[in-house]
């Protein structure tokens, strides 16, 4: 559980680092890059321990990456809807369902 919580925090920082600037098209690119790098520093402060704790808890690298991708899509979906004000379409939901199928097989013994 600690791993998943840290991944959610980490992904929140990274989503803002990668996509937060889209609402500020008038800011110079070099400033956006520097700000994004600053935000990404905090992402790493949560991501590295999340992966370390996850590995110590018995997750494989493949499983950690799969968890990471599901968390990333969840955080980004909320970000796109509430921050970027983009609509959530039915085909996004279908594609996420297929990804959850992949998660099922990743953790199947």
C-alpha cells in the first residue's frame, strides 16, 4: 500500500511537470523546461522510494512498472478532466478496461 500511495504522489508531480504548462502557452519554452525540471525533482523524491519499498515487499520490476502505468493513467485522467477541462470519452474507458486486463495477467500466478 505504501508503494501505491507514493506512486500516486509521484505521478501527481510528474503530471504537472509534463502537462501543467499546456494552460500557459504564453510562457517561454526555456522557463517551462526549468519549471518542469524543478517539479520533476519532487517526483523522483517519491518515485525512487516507492520502487524500493515495492521491491522489498516482493513486487518484481515488471509488476512495479505495471502498477506505475495504472497509477499514471488514473492521475492523468483526473488531471485532464479537472485541470485541463477535457472531456472523458467512452473509448478512453474501453482502453482502460483493456489495460486492466493486462494488469490481471501481470499478477496472475
